[in-house]
């Protein structure tokens, strides 16, 4: 059984590596608003007002629930809407969201940027379960390449740069199209409603993040391979972190699961001679190892724990 688990995890690792050329790159962006929606409507970064939640109840770790009813036709309709996020420029920005759709969910938006003019976003096709990119009140044709399943969490990311919109699902490129955004400065809101279609998302939202162009020590994650040795990898939860540079400063070492939850955190020093990390209490799986130095610059790498 252990051999099978190892084989499966190695295959998963290879598959993730093969997809890297098609994966999203947020290294040129900085988060300016983050609504976890885990029992709170506040922006965890403290930059913006609370997100509007009407008939959108909290559901613990499942974020908030959108009932699929359009509020323009029914008072029981659901509205999830951010305040005006004015910290980004239309020429280059991004947003991401974790979502879980209900059974029978078709021909509805997942997320829309812009209430007056739907200039960017994503929707589920009316013909099948593939996801489409919304742009300037229209949408791309379904590619049929990546479908969504009900009651399954996905991470959706939309990037706009170089007059091109890119749609990613779990880091995999779904679609892209060249266009110039047509909108107004005061319409930088993100919501679960497409007013043009009169449709509302049906399912769960959590971890809505909006990004502006730029980099910062806290917002940028660099590949740690050029700075640290991690061995062994895969491992049983016990591994060594060693700096390739002669640096005896203090570091914060964290492990983050595939749901984005920090499951291990430890402050360590003297990485130049190697430091043993004991995380053997974690389950078998793929984790993101994040190392942050004293200057708040962060490095990351995927590791496999196989118990």
C-alpha cells in the first residue's frame, strides 16, 4: 500500500511539473484585498470595507453560500459584492476565488468584475460543465477541455495584462482572449451576479483575493531551489532545510496544504549548517513549503510527505 501511495504521489508530482508551462504566474502581482469569507465579511488585509452579503449565510470552512436566485426578480435573491476596489489599474490586475458549485449548475456566472459593465469574470457554459471567460459583456466559446464537477472545490484565477485576459482553473490555463477593458473607475467591484443575464451563482465562495500589478517582499514568492536545499523529498514528514548561502539569520518555516491552510509553522535559525524539520504529524500529501527570512522575503517549493 505504501509503495502504491509513493507511486501515486510521484505521478502527481510529474503531472504538476508538466503543467508548469501552462500555470498561472502571480509573481508580478500584489494582493490588495482578501476576503476569506470564513465566518467574516472583513478584508483580512485591512485595506477595504466589508463585503456585502445579502442572503449569503456563512457555512464555516465552506465560506458563504450563494443560493442562485437573482435579486432583481426575488427578494430572497443573493448578493455577494465587494466595495469598490480602487487600488488596481485596469491595464494589469488579477483576482482569484475558491468556489464549489451545486448540482445542476449551468449557464450561471461564477464571479463577475463590474456591476455596470461586466468587463471580466467567469461563467459555467449553458451546454455542459466547462468554464468560460467573461469579457466586456460577452464570453468566450466553451473549449470543452476542462470541466467542473458539483460539490468540488476549485481555485479560479483571472489575470488581465498586455490587453489579454487569462482564465485559470486550479493553475491550469483554460482560455485567453485579447481585448481592451471598457469600464469606469468606480466599477471596480466583484460580485456573484451577472446583471446582463439576470443570473446568480449557486454554490459556495471563499478566499476572494484581488491583486494589483507590482511586487513586494511580502507578496512575492520566489522558488527556493536556488537558495535552499530540501532533503529528502519526498519524505515521511521529517526533512532538512539547509541554506546554500552563508546566512545565520532567523527564518519562519511553514507548510501549507492544497486548501491554502497553514498546517505547520516554526521559527528556526542557522540554516547554513542545516536544520531538521519534524512535521511527521501531517497526512500523506503534497504541501507548499514556504520559508520567510528576516526581511520578509519569501521562498516556496512543493514537497511530498508520504507516511
